[in-house]
C-alpha cells in the first residue's frame, strides 16, 4: 500500500510540474472535479490547436488560443444544499494568439509552433489522465477495500 501511495505522490508531482510549467489551469488539491475541469481545458486547447493547423493555408487567418479566465480554480457550485453542479464549468476563453510570423497571404499560423503546442498538450493530457485514473482507483479501494 505504501508503494502505491508513493507512486501516486510522484504522479501528482509530475502533474503539478507540467501544470505550473505550462501556466494553465491546475488541479490544486487533486480532486476529481478539478482534474475533470483541467482535462476539459486540455481537450478544448487541443481542438483549438487542431483548428489552427487546419487553417495554416487559409489567407488572413489569425491563430487562436485558449486561456484560463480569472476564475480558473474550480469551486463547487451548489444548486441545492445537497447538490454539487458538475456541468460545464468552462473557466477558459478563446482569444487571438500572438502572431510570431506573418506569411505573405496574411496567415499568422506557424506550423512548427502549433505542432510543439500540440505535443506539450498531449503530454499534459496523458499525465492528467493518469492522475484522474489513479485518484478514482484510490477512491474505489477506499470504498470497497483492496482485492
């Protein structure tokens, strides 16, 4: 059991390191709701990056990015005293990205930069998924007991 806790602590440390490095929405206490919100953020970011790559040859296309809003930390919204809302708590917004290089046709997408962002996002998503899975596993063990 001690080995499992040590491994889980290492995964949390990796998760926090990637989150802080990317300066994105983080799951500050590792609760499932916060990790779920972080995964939602990463999924939206992946879709935006894919859209930028798809429009790399579109004239006058300005790349977009996803940024966390000022209320990026998840707070449990209650609709009733005994309910916790788990719906779409989208604490991020789509904004125009900084243009690093402008092509002659007015397109501001740099493929190399977008592919790097996509790779970093994939690593962040993989780590967050591991943390989510391990947290669910620990909750299941706590409820049902180890088998």
